[in-house]
């Protein structure tokens, strides 16, 4: 009998069916392509350790070229044989299932997808209290060969089992055949080792950032090659010069918003300033920091509301989410993306605008003080008014350092350049400007106003370098730049010229 969904109350028990199971080999390879980085993959494995109540998490690795392994061990509650087999199954839990409030998991996929994104052999060894360790391994090559979703009971090294025996309970996740990381690296090669260690250092920094609140609040201890990992605090909460905005509750107080303006460079030691910058640099780390159960998902992002710009770099805003709003905030499998619900965007934007405005104030402060100090220095405009035969003209100021440098360093025909300047001067569209200015005075842009401040900063830097090359002091150079059109409008950038 033919049935369609249009007929109400379809009885599916009488309809013909056919199996269409995922083909094991290709499906498991697909898991590799979810887009984890090494850093986010390790962090996802550690989430499981935290959810399992671990206090200590140890990340260890052994450099052996293509045979390099990486292991993440915890002293959490561990799993028995059945639980481990379930844990190894892709989609072991339904994403819609209500989770315990401290559970960092969601899709029942992380262990598998995070691991396969990096390696071809995933072994999990686990031990429950008063039980012996048990283990199972996913081997992508074996799944490919057999076309079956079968785990194999194989242990990469007895060492891992022995280590767990020393713990009351716990779990070790071992990655072998880490092809994504070690391909193109050779064991005996010094530069390969350096590259590998550099990547590992980046992983450590990412973990120090992702789990900083767990570490700070002594909820976990994280060990990296037996060394304790120190938390990286994006907000410099303990610095007296950090400005804290009042906390704002959202979504029935389930979500909390708190803005921070970090101290001006001059208020921090050089070391502190470097540290505070973060793994991706000052500019990249401005914006919202989204936490799900105190676990960092996003480390500096304006969520499409604003662009990242140098003078906003001191603004960092904490957003705290529970694990019950994943759908509202569109948390992805990798836990590295979050999008606020539409209804909150205006609110977030208004809050962020206040924090950003204050961040600019702090950023500019030093430049403004300098500008006041040097107010007596002769100001150099780009345009000057001249009177010729009783008539008014606007001329380009040949004394302006940018112009005079151009003229003296010009290698083409100087007369041509002079003719060009003259042409511009003679044809300034004064009547048009006058009309427009009287009609719409607010519609006129400021010099270099607009999307990016790169060009004006670059010009300031060139100017600075040329003063220094002429043997002028840093102070003189900055003073002159602050008294020069159009840089007088951008005192906030004066510090970056000497960086
Ligand atoms: N380190 C661990 N200790 C104890 N149980 C774990 C550990 N890692 C994974 N598990 C179990 O495996 C399940 C599946 O993990 P995972 O694939 O990361 O999905 P999710 O974290 O979304 O549940 C977890 O829900 C948990 O029950
Ligand atoms: Mg997980």
C-alpha cells in the first residue's frame, strides 16, 4: 500500500523499509573534517575530564617523529567496560538530553571527533574505583579495511595501564599516529623538533586561557609535561588600574555581562604588558569573551557588531553562559563558536559601546597629556591661506614636514611635482565645499575618518622614523607629530609610532 506523510496518522509499521547505514570507512573519515585545531581538540578532551569530576589533568607527549604520541590523563571517576564502549560510540548521547549543570559535553561526539581530527588511532584506558583498568581503541585504518564499526582491544604501551593503576580512578586518552601534527616532521631533525615544541607551547597557552577560571578557582590542576600550568587572566583582575564595569544580568539573570578596560601600557610592567597581550596579540584579543560554565569558548570577538581596531584593544567583556542555553547561543560541536540570540544583540551592543568608549579614553590618555604639554610648539597645517592681488587662495604648506620631505626626496622632475601641487591649489573646489558645508555641516568627514586607521598610523610611523633618522629625540618626534595636521586629530596613536 502506498502511503504519504500527507495522510494523517501514518502507520509506519506496515511500510517497506531498507537499511541505509552510514558506510563506516567514509563516515569515520568525515569526522576528521569538523574543523578542530590541535588546541581546540585537546581542550575538548579536557572538558570530558572536568565533567567526570577530575581534579588533576595531565597532558603528556613523547616526541618520536611519526610515532609521536600525546596523552591526556585525568583522575576523574573513570568508566567501566560498558560505559567505555558507549563513550567510544559516535553520538553516544542525544544533544537534546538535559545535562547535569557542571557537564561540559553536549553532542556525545567530542571525544571521537576531537581525537580523529588529529590522529588515526585513539585509545581510551579507564579505571573505576576498586576495579582494574580497561581499554578500547578506534583504529581508522582498521575501520577502513573492514568497513565495520568495530573497536579493537589494543594498548599502545603498557605504560598507560600502569599509570592508571596508580590512581584510585581515572581515564587516559591516547592519540597515536597524529598525522595532522607530525606529517612532514622527521624524528632526527632539529627544526622538526622545534616546530613540534612550538606547537605544543601554543597548546599550553590555549589551555591556560580556556580553563583559566577553573585553574584560578582551584577547581582543577593542569599539568603539561609534569609542569603546572599557570592561568592566563584576560581581564587582569588583580591589577589596580583595571577598570571594572558593573555586572549586568540578561535572559532572566542566567547570563551575565561584565566589561573590563585594561590598564594603559604605562601602568603595567613590560613583562605584564606582554603577558596580558594573549596568544594572538593585543588587537586580536579585544571584544567579548564567552564562557560556558566558566569554560572559555571565544577569546575576544565583537560578534559582528564592530571591527577590531587598535584603539579599542583595551576593551574585553566577559559573558557568562550556563550549559542550558546552547541552542539560544548556537554553540557548535567544537565549542569554539557562539552567536548571541537576536533579541540580545542591541543590549550587548549598547553595553559594549560604553566599555569601548572608556577603553578609548584610557588608550588616548597619554597622547592627550603630551599634546597639552607641547601646545606651544608651532603647529603645521597642510593648507594655508594666501592673499594674491587682493584675492584669497589656499596653498599647500611647503613647510609641513610630510610635504617638505616629499619635495626634497623627490627623484623625478621636481618641476612636474611643483606643477601638480599648483594645479591642486588653483582648483580647490571652494564654492562647492562652501555650499555643502552650509547645507550639511555634519556630513563632512574628518581627515582619515572611516573604517580603518591603518593609513594614518602608518603615516605617523613614517614621520616618526624620519625624525629619528635625522637624529631627533623620541620626545621631539612625538611632539612635532602631535602638532602636525592631520595627526593632531589622532593623539591616541602616538604611542604606537615607536613600537
Ligand atoms: N575522561 C572521561 N572520564 C569519564 N567519562 C568520560 C571521559 N571522556 C568521555 N567520557 C564519557 O564519554 C561520553 C562521550 O564523550 P564525548 O564524545 O566527548 O561527548 P559529550 O562530552 O558531549 O558527552 C561522555 O558523556 C562521558 O560519559
Ligand atoms: Mg565531550
